[in-house]
C-alpha cells in the first residue's frame, strides 16, 4: 500500500471515530450530523463556532502536527458545551473519542455560550490562562511545522568530519535538497528523534521509551525530487544499521561526505581514497588528515597544542621514561609542526597493512562478531586503510548471489528492500523462492568522513540506501568547542564559542564560506516582532475607523 493510500485510510478512520463521538453535538450546533464525519470540514465547523481562525483546519491531519491540533480542536468543542474543568480537558486529550462520546450521548449536554459581561474575575483569569496556553501551543506547532517540513537542527558530536565540520557545530539541514521525504511515523513527540530520554542502562537506547508510536506507520515516499545526491556533497542521512529503531526516519542521524554514488567503484589504498580508480577530489573546505604514532622523551603540553592547532584528539600512554601519543586527524602541516617539537623522538603515519582484516568481537572468546565495529562486508578481509575495490549498487543492477557475495547484499535484500531472505544449506531463498541473483530496487551511496581515521562510516556500516537520505546541511547556526566529550581522547578541548563559524554555509566546498548572519537576524526579528507589528497595524486601522 503506497503512502497516500495509507494516509487516506488513517484519515477516514479518524473521521469515522470523530463522527460517531460528536454527531449529536454537531446537530445541537445547528448542522447536519453527517458533517461530523467529513474530514477537515468537521474541524472547520468547530473553529467557526468557537471563533478561531478557520484555516487552522488544514493542519488537522498533518503528520506529527496533526495529533496536537486535533487535541486542541477537541478541547475547543468540549468548552463550547461547558466542559471547562481540568478533568474534562485531561480526558479530552487522553481519551478523546471515548470522552467526547460520553458528552455526545449525554441527555443534559447543552451549548454553553459565555458572555464576557457576566464573567467573574476567576473566570476572566482562567480565560487569560487559556489564551496564554494557546499562544504557547501554537508557538510549539509553528516550530514543529518548520522542524518536520522544512529544516531540522543537527549537532556534530564526533570528529569524523573534522576539519570541515567541527565537533560542537550545530547545523540546519535542508530537507528539500533531494526531494522531501514524507514522515513515516505520524504520531510522535515533536523535536525528539528516536527516544524520549535515557531511562534504562546508560548509553543503551534499546531500553529507552520511544518518542513515536511504532504501530501507526506510513511507507517510504519522497516528493518533488528534482535532484539526487552528488559526489563530494556533505549529506545528512539516517544510520542504516540502527537496530533500535525500525522506522527509517527515526534512526540516528549521521553526517558524512558522499564519496561514491550508485555505479561507482570505491577503494582505499594505504589510507588514500580512490573512486573509479582515480584519487579523490579534495575541495577547498577539506583537509587531508591521517593518524600518527609519536614517541617522545617527555610529556607533551597537549592543551597548548590544542590552542595552536585546534582539533587534536590524542591517546597518551606512558612508556618508561617517555610517552607514546596516538594522534588522530593530523594534517600534513600539523604533523610537520609536531615533529619539530624537541620532545619528539620519532613519528610515523599509522597505516594498517594489506591483508590485516578488521573484525571486532563482542566477547573475549571471539565467537560473537561485532558488525558495528567490523569492516563491511564481514568476509572481505579488508581494513579501513586497505579497502575494496567495492562497486556501489545501482537501481536495476542484477547481482549474483552466493556464499561469497551474500554478506555484501544481505542487508539490502532483507532490511533495505524488505524481502524475506533465507540461506538453507548453501541455497538462497528470497520470499520463499530459490534464486542465485537479485535485482537492486533503489540507488545506494558510499558515505565517508573527511577525518578518515576517526570515522565510523560506510566502510563499517556499508551502503546507505536512498530512502535513508535526509538532506544537505545549509549553515552552522552555533559552534561550541568542548560541547561534546571525546571518549577516545586522553585530553579534552577547552570550552569556547567559535563566533567565526556562526551562520556560515556548510556545503559549498569553498575554503572561505559565506556568512548568512543577516538572514538569521531577519528571521529573529520576524519571529519575535510579528505580534508587535500586528498589534501596531491593528491599532492604526482602529484609529482610521474612528
């Protein structure tokens, strides 16, 4: 069942429930009882009768926003019939169709048209509180609409994209860059990605409450897709192998550089990246970085090096009278400067040799493979510095299936393209039929971090399906050094606000990026000054009428 058909079914179910629980109330309002069953129009009538903007009815069934608005409209209807107590409001929100049905079928339910002239002070104060809460609600609704349908804030917690995107950068992501991906879990708490809070085992999201209703779901659909992700663009996507969240749009968001598109061949040789046999194109905002091992005769002053070179995660290990330092993310220039330090005895780039397979295990007995930390595919014998060549699957490709190729394609077949995959005694079955080939149903991409030696990327989790693409980061709206702790580093960066990065574009490929501070200033003025300007405008109109 496609997206819009499933959506229509949900709307019709809600409309039937609304009609059954309120048709008598509509009749008492002077309308045909049948109007209570008509989607959108039923809420249009409620807004009209309760003297609220009638266009709000358009928000009734929007994903995520809709459930909030429906609760608000139900409250308006109940207040119209005198149900103003806190218990009435609580029951209307928690059990809407059940509580409204009890009011609807009650014999003594009548319209309660209040007149401001006869309100007590207590009732006037309560009305002011309702007005205030209404303002808060619609501020939340407005922010939710922007968050769900336009752009989403996103923070950079790790150094995988240094020195292009820094740890502590906070970005806005354009959800329309590659066509808008429609929400797949329409009932959810606004602004929360996957879970509500860390309530169980610390750092383990599997036992945390989800921020969305899993049972109410819509299939993948993308609209207005006028362009596809292009090579070398920075892309935000949902982590494909997230085992906690089955909903694609609720999986953890990641940001990497798209280094190879569908049909390309990706390869790493001695830590250097190649696409289709050619060295990667390094853009102006990128800096090639590597991991280095440094032996010193005495301890280095890492905090001062942080102040000089910026991003500098390092593991410090005492070694007799000296120290061993494992630096991540050193550029050629930074490495040359550190090599000149008087404490340094020797320094070499840390490159894994060919033939050394990068496979991690969850247990000491090495019986349970940790696929998250192991190189993809698991049987390749590759590591992060010696990888491939690997061809990126393209829609329409027919791939051979056997014991050797299955680890490469099993996630595509079973998880990303939603088939039943079985391997019985060396024979492969898809949806119950034995086969030795499979036709790829969508395009896939290779996402790799600019800081290659400190990046959990497609070399580990494999291909990224097109359906997991969120969009392109637009600009950095806040940048805080030291905002996130680096668990892999002995030292932490000192806290500071990086003013020079704020409101600058993130995806231009240029070394000197454009600042959009003036657009941010306009948005803030409109957001906070809108009510003032409207009051001023209304005041002038009243003066002209007088």
